């Protein structure tokens, strides 16, 4: 039996509360933060980005405590420097060209390889790790869970603005990241050996120098015994992060259980799943997605309800029912993107949107 442990990584914006612009001040926060948080706070390529990561959590209750603790500590560290912290997939108006790159050999190498695609990748995501000790099982579950990635993505959408524009997308972050190679919905792999062969070809031909440069929306992690879900924008509220993490854990556990009962579960073509991802990025929870079984369009909420029914028999076992039921509040109140847009529509002022993001990041802590 797999343990389905949870690890959560959140990428935050560091903001100057006077100008509401991103502030390239990450290195000092990380240096001071490491005294308390050790490896749970990390630098990113842009100096206006700080990542926090929980330890290995045995259940969603532990994960909740850690996410709250890390958000609180980061907010305190930033406040001591006269700065603010915001959780959103993109900044509403700061230009990527104005941001400093963190001095580090690995980032220099990435910029040299990717050029303006790397420099322009000023985005903020949520990554959820779910423990799976058996890599052969992990690659099979990765194949199967791809179908549900657009469902998760729609629920997390929190990046409607880019460089001062209302993009018309609920998740413009995903469109920015599409410029990178080896992103998006992964292909299907028949075995872990086929997956490892793929990685080895990339390594041998100097496409990548390490397997972490495969940035798919879900991947078998190259170092940890986990499946890593990478498709989501960072949500505004900690409770939204926890809800999505609980869904990732429950989907993994359900598919693992199904494999024991019925090894062949439906695995749909990457190209079809990518159509649903596009719709989810554009319209969020208001999207119509494709029902592949019936070859019809369905409203997102009905498909999400099917997902909840699908995982229902593992939820109590995992102890995450109340966390998963928070999806109903997201549907009622809107995602971060819905709420950012509502603030903007009230006053046509992106400064107010940034202020709202900062306040929502603290909500419920």
C-alpha cells in the first residue's frame, strides 16, 4: 500500500506596498528565512519570487498546519523589510523586463539556453507532491490522472492580468509557461522503462542536463518517490491551496486503488486532454469541457461533481473530506481570477487588485 504523503510548494510575489510593483528583494528574505525555515524557503530565478515548501506531510491536516505556518512566516519576514506578499499566478501590471535575475550558475545557464523565454517566465505556481513509492505504479497513475488535470486547473485559475492588460484568460500564467519546452500535458508511457528511455535520450542529446528540466503539468518526480502535480496557479487563499492538494491526493489514491482492482483504466489521448486544458485556462470554472466518453460538451460544474463522486470512497480513509468539500465555496465565491476581475470591474484600478491579492493571501491564517 502506498502512503500518499503530501508535499506542497507555493511560489509567492514580493511586492512594494507603496508602488504595488514586484520588488526584487528575494535574496535577503531567503537568507533570513533559512535561519527559521531551513530548506522550506527557496530562491527562484526572478528575485521577486519566493518559494515555500512543506516537509513530507502524512495527511492533509499536517499539510494545512505547514502551509499556514509558512505563509505566516513569509509574511512576517517581508513585513519586517517593509514589503508585502501576494499569492497569484501573475502580477497584474509589473513588467518581466524590469525584474532582476537571481545570481546563480543554474539560472545563468537557463537564461543562456532559453533567453527571453526564461526572462519572461515571471509566473507563480502551486506544486503538489503525492507519495508513491513504486515508480512503475507512478507512471501508470500519471497516464490516468492526466484526464483530471483540466479539472484541477480550472479550480486554481488566478492570473487574469499580464503587463497591465486584462488578458481574457482566467489563467494567463499557463499561456506564459507554454513557451517553455517540455511543458503541458505529458504523453502516455507504457512503462517506467519507456519513460526512463525518453529521459536518457534527452540527456544524451544535450536537450537537458538533468530530469528536473521536464516541466509537464504532472510528472513522476526525478528525485522524490512522488507524483508531482504542476498545472495549478497558486491560489489566493491557503484554504484553496489545501483543497486542491487534497484533490490531488484523493485522485492519486483512487487511481492506485482502481489499478489493484482493474489494471486497465481509461487513458485518453494527450491532444484531447489539451483541448480541455485550453478551455479551463480561458474560462476557469465557467468552462464547458469535453466529455470524452459521450463526445459531448459538459459544463465544468457537472464534470467536477463526477470527479467528487469518483473519489468519494477514498476521501474518509484519507481524512480529507472537509478540505475537499471546500470546492463548493470556490464554486460559489469564484476562483482567484473571478475575484480579481470583480475587484477590477468595480473601479478599473489594478492597484486595488494588488491590495486585494495581498489581503487574500493572509485570509484565514
